[in-house]
C-alpha cells in the first residue's frame, strides 16, 4: 500500500491514464485538483516523442486541463538530458522523428543534419517515409551511436487504427542493420530520477501512475518510487516482483477516493 503522506510529487502517464485518444477521462481534473489542494506537484511523464512539449500543453488545454510546459517531462527531454550527461561530445544528430521536436533538440544545443551526423536518434515518427527509414538505417549501419527515445511498440488510441510506435520502428532498423540501439525512456530509471530532480523531489517522494506494467510501473519500481497501476483488474500471480505495483486502481477516480480515505486514518 502507498504511504500517501510521503508523496510530494506525482508523475502521470498520459495515454490510457488521463485520456484515451481525444477523450479526457472524467476523473482526471478532480484528481489533479486534489493534488493542487495539497500542494503536491505533478507532471506528465510520457514516452510519446511524436509531439513537442508545446503541442502537449496545447492539447491538454483544449481538453480543459490548465497546464504549462513545465508540467511535462517526456522521452524527448530525457533523450536530450541523457546525451548531455553521457555523451557531451555528440553535437550533430540525424533525427528520425517529427519536425515539431527538432526545435527542442536545437534549443538544447544540438544541430540536426541529414548529411554528416555524429549520432542517430529514433523517435515516434508519425511522418515516417520509406526514404527516411532507409536513410536512418544507413547511418546506423555505418556504426554511428544510435538512440531510441523509448521502447513502446504501439500507442493507445480510441480511433479505428493501430498506431505503430517507436519500439516497433527501432526493431525494424535493428533487424535490417544487425545493430543494437540504446533504448531510453520508461522503464529506464534515469528518466524518473532526472524528472524528479527537475521538480525538486527525490524518487522516494514520488508516485508514478500509469497503465503499463512494463514501462510505467517498472520505471517507478526501478527508480525507488511509489507506483500505481491503472487497470480494470490484473492478475499479478505470474508478474515478476519488479513489475508489481504498490497499488492497483481502476482509474484516477478510485485513487482519488483511496487517497482521501487514507487521510482520515
């Protein structure tokens, strides 16, 4: 069980946690209001690297959620932080990703190039073309350091389609080239730890909430944070201990109720 009194910051996944596709869940805004009332910070910790932070903020505002760009930390920002920390020598990048995230890399001091990169970045690219895929594979085949922003193989949606995500694109490139990319994003504990540091918290003061065991729950457990699995019901009998959440809730509404009940004890 979660010790709610110890929580000073909450990270929330987005897809299937606060909304599905274009529909915001009814329980989302009341839960965020609960956190605000208790002076508990919150941010959206997402693996989705197909939108810029500005686009994310605008999207949630259109859904009626009052946020700023400071309420987000996604795999794009973690990739930038990781490169600065572990590979400061890499300045020129080839990016297989959306044009909208290019300014975030450039603002962080990187040059995006199609001709002479020092490294390759593979992100969730909804504008992917065969030519871009082959160009990416060619640079990877030459032995350049290559990084994937996150491992998710699909992205949830309420539309009649199946959204092929970064992990599947990464697998395609690895299969074609025989090379292995460094995969960032959740469940890499560094993502939560650096995110917590940005918001002035330690992992022990953080609650990670999400719908996926292998990414959301795992990043919380790996980093030493509290974890909540959003699930209509899950049998954990065959789930490894490292992937078992501290608590499971149907939605943020149930977590909201449990949080308030804990304060009465």
